[in-house]
């Protein structure tokens, strides 16, 4: 790692002077989203410790321009080429450079920031995240879809470029904090906790009728629409099993899911001697984001502190694969191999978009995914071009299935 940041805490009485006085420079891919906005919030609270290199977004030009002005970013990029003039206009009178289009987002990831937050949603994040990896950056990985569809290829690139991948997804961040990487043979199991989402205890008949507004109303976390629907179908936990398989030295059989409605234990690692280590906290993404931004140091975050006496009870239950078939489909894809994971992810992205647009019902999401998985070819996935090809083919197949529905 290049610059050990000088991290100053904003909490009175707690300061963490670091050895190196150089601020860490940060690029945020997907700055206008939920992960992106939480990252900006932390940067604003630690202005002496971080500078902003580039911010990228898609449609929310107004917020992107406001964030660029507030953080003094050098570069602001929209992935939507048709919005170039809008962004240019919104940043007129500043010396912030402006660019547009998917290639410009990849170029922003390539700009020389010490740390890149990968906060784009969906497989659209793959190219830009890879660009950051390939130049050996420290990458805070929130975008789980890119590991699901290109995990092995990405990890090869990480090793080749000497990049550092820090898991931001709360479960993987928790495991990262308690996993003994030097003695991985002593790990018997990792346990991903799941809130169960808004339909954890709903009847199947109710789930069939679920509206987008009900599906995105997550009981514990405030997130973007796509991941909120994924949480409601529990596809999110399925994607996270595949993400964990790539991030940690464990087999698919060593990855378990446990429903824990309070979202206080963010995940656990079980060791061969029976010890179980966990990371706990209130459900606020600013904790794992702060951990990754400052790693290997720690900075203060405004997340509410955990009050276990106030909470009094933590509960646990097994996931219900009947009402949440997406979790079963993801487990099957994980066992099947790389092409199945790409199909799972692409079909799910198309189905979730269609559900949010009110074209299909909530329980049609697993139907679309299952039909694409049943029809796909078990191609070898040896290049990023192969990933893109299977992804595109699946999106077309999923659109056909939606037409049939
Ligand atoms: P949001 O929908 O809130 O934000 C997505 C971001 O990506 C926005 O900045 C959006 O721009 C941008 N974007 C959307 N489409 C494209 C595209 N085609 N090209 C380039 N940029 C694009 O998502 P979240 O922040 O909730 O999630 C981001 C990622 O992090 C997801 O992979 C999710 O699974 C993961 N994650 C999120 C968590 C959370 O708490 N939100 C927790 C754990 C993981 P614009 O808004 O301008 O359109
Ligand atoms: Mg998660």
C-alpha cells in the first residue's frame, strides 16, 4: 500500500494519528448511490485524511455535480454519454474535469487514486472495477455482482497486479475482520447471516402479490432498489455465498447461511476447535465502509453504537428454501460452476428490473432465473469477453422468458 493515510478522528477524545501524514486519495465508482453517498459522508467527516480524485455516476447528474463541488474532486464522470452537456453545465465555473460514457468511467477507475470504492450496481461495475484492480489499487469492493460473474478471473488479476481487495459488503467485511488467513486450515465453516428481508415471515400467497414498494422496504438496511429486491428474494444471500467462495479460502460446502432478523451479528467464522468468532455492530454501512477506507487503521464512523442490553434478544432461524427459491438457485449455480453464476446474475438483474417496472410479479423473479439456468450451456469461462458474451446471451433469454410470462 502506498500512502498510509493520516487519519484524524472527529470524535472528541479519540484521535488516531498515523505515521504517514499523506492523505489517501479516493475515487468513488457509483458516488450517487447508497454506498457512494455513505462513502462521501465519511470523507466529509475526515477531510484531512482523504482527497477525492474522481467521482462517477449514471443518471443523477445534479447530485454528482454537488458531490464533486463539495469534495473538490478533480474529475466527474457520467456513464451516460447523452448527459455530457448537462454535467458540463452543472460544473461550469469550476476547474473540475468532466467526461461521459462507459469508457470514461473505466478511465476514471484508472486515474491514480490510492483507493477505489467499487459502488456501481450490477455487472456494469465489472469493467471499471477491473480497471482499478489492473493498476494495483486498493479496491473497496461493494459491487458483489462483478465477483459473482467473474470471480476467478478477477482474483487472478488482483494477484497479477498486486492489488488489494477489501470486502465492503457487511457480511464479507465481518468475515475479513475475524478470519485467520495465516491458518485457514483451522477454519471449519463460515456463516453468513441474513436479515430475511421484508418477507421473512410472510405467507407465500402474500409474496406472490408483493409490490415493488413492499419489496424495497427493508426492515434494517437503507440500500439501493436492486439490492433491496435481492434481499427480499434472498438472492442477495445467494450472490453473497458466491462472493464469499471467491474471497475466502473455503469450499462451497463450508459456506452456510443463517437468518438473524436483527442484523447485529454481521457474519461468523467457525474454527475446528469449536470457537466461533463474529463481528457485531448496528446495521449501518458506514462501519464497513470506514473500515475499508482506513484499512489497516481505523477511523471513527457516525454509526450508532451497539447497545446489547437495550436490544436484549438476538434470534436465529434456518432459511426457508421453499419461499426463497433464489437462495436454492444460487447454491446450485455455485456448485455448478462459473457459467451458471454469470447466468444466475444476469437473469436476476433483468428480472429484478422488470419487477421494479411492474411487468412481472415478485415470485416470477425466481421463475425467470430458473428457466435461464435450465437452458444455459456449460461454457468454459476463460476470459472477460466470455463473461460478457454469456451475460449478453442470458439477458436476451431472460427478456424472452419475461415476454412469455
Ligand atoms: P444504488 O442503486 O444506490 O447506486 C448505484 C450506483 O451505480 C449509482 O451511483 C448509479 O448512478 C450507478 N450506476 C447505475 N447504473 C450504472 C451503469 N450502468 N454504469 C455506471 N454507473 C451506474 O446501489 P447501492 O449503492 O445500493 O449498491 C451498489 C453496489 O453495492 C451493489 O452491487 C450492491 O449489491 C452493493 N452493496 C450495497 C449495499 C448497500 O447498503 N447499499 C450493501 C452491500 C453491498 P446514478 O444514481 O447516477 O444513476
Ligand atoms: Mg451484504
